[in-house]
């Protein structure tokens, strides 16, 4: 009937490009039992963080996300308690290793699991910040000390010359 047609049309819209909604329904037939508005709400959440192409790829690879509006909303709300929304978007779109790309495994998990994951992300971000600082300071001879006391390089250099 018209409801089934509407749901198939919505699946085609939120998962585009797909050949046919039948491919999707073969993988997850229970999608026909959900209102099509649910698909659009889930897609809006995922695409809001990942962008259209990555978001649709995520939805196609994990069809269950199409009906996990509250689980996805909850997951991203928890992440937003710790990180700014623009920062989250950037990390989810650019990171291919580490903790950020593991987000799909956390949808629907307990707060404890989500907070543990966010803790691992925080550690990863702190380590990355430290490495960035070390690299920027370490670019000068004698590292950060030379930046703090520019005359130090000349003093230390004179010891090296006297050997």
C-alpha cells in the first residue's frame, strides 16, 4: 500500500545511491515496520556529524542506524558533553584510526561503555596535543629550552666547539 511505497521512497532518499530498496529490505526486512520519518531523523543525525557521503555510507553499512534515533541522539549528546560539536564533526570526518572511528560500535551501548570510550578519546587527544607541542618546540636546535632562552644555543654551542 501507500505506506510501503512511502517507506521505500524514504529508504531510497536517505541511502542514495542504492540500486533498489529491495536490496536493503533483503538485509533488514523489519525496516518496513517503521515510519519513514524515523529514517529521515536518523539520517539527519548521522549526516550532521559525518557529512552526506560518509553519513550515507555509515547508514548503508549499518542499516540498524536507520531506526536508532534515540540511541544515536544519546551517543552524540554524551560526546558533546566533553567536546565541541565542530570538533566532533571534524574528528569523525577526518580520523581513520584510533578511537574516533569506533563510534558506530557505541550506538545503543550503556553510558558506562560510552564514557569509557570518551575517556579513551580524551587520552588520545591529549597525547596528540603533546606530540604537536613537542614537534613545534623540537624544531629548534636544543628544543624548547632554546626557544625559552635564545642565548642558550650559543652557550651550549660553545661547549660543543671546545671538545
